[in-house]
């Protein structure tokens, strides 16, 4: 599906400092352009995703997906990237279920793959939790 880069109206109220920081980092950038940022600091980039409004999130979560699927991770970033992917989708699905349902079918194959292959991402269950369980939680939210 072709997606449009979010416009300024999609960002809405930027009075929240975290949302504004997210706007400054992501605004008018394509997901291809954001790959450099994900590789430079995936945790910081994911923090930007966490605080952005839902419309930009629905675009930029595919940038994180692209980064994960590229398998071009920085040192130690593999486990952090996939953990953040689960956490972000879980958080947004809990807050904006109808919006996340619109894109879920495109995210689900990667969520399923990661949850079935957690060790491939060096994501120790004792540190990152069980991705299978996290995936089950998301599936449950998306089926309601």
C-alpha cells in the first residue's frame, strides 16, 4: 500500500514537548530517509514513535518495520528494535485500537515471525519478555 508522508495537520497539537521532539525528528521525512536514524539510535527513534500522534505513527511504524526487515542492525540493536516494535504496537493498539486495526494485517506477519523466532533476534526472554505472549496480547486486542 502506498502511504503519504504525514502533513502538518496530521501532527495536530504539538504543545507536548515529547510530541514536538518527535515532530522535529520525523516531519517531512520518508521512511527510507528514516532508516539512517533507526540505525543510528533505534531506541531514540522508537521513543519518537511512541510520542507522536496516531496518524504519523501509522506511517512511521512502517519505517521501523522496514528497518527490522532489512536486517541491517547496529551492534545490539536487533533485540532492541524488535522489542520496541512489540511495545509500540501494543501501546498504540491499547489506546487507538480502531486505527491500529487499519494497518494490523500488514504488521502481523512480522510480529508472528519475530514471536516464533525470538532467539534469532538475540532477545533473551528474561530481559525482553516472551514475544509469543506479547503477540498473543496484540492479537487479542485486534480481535475485539
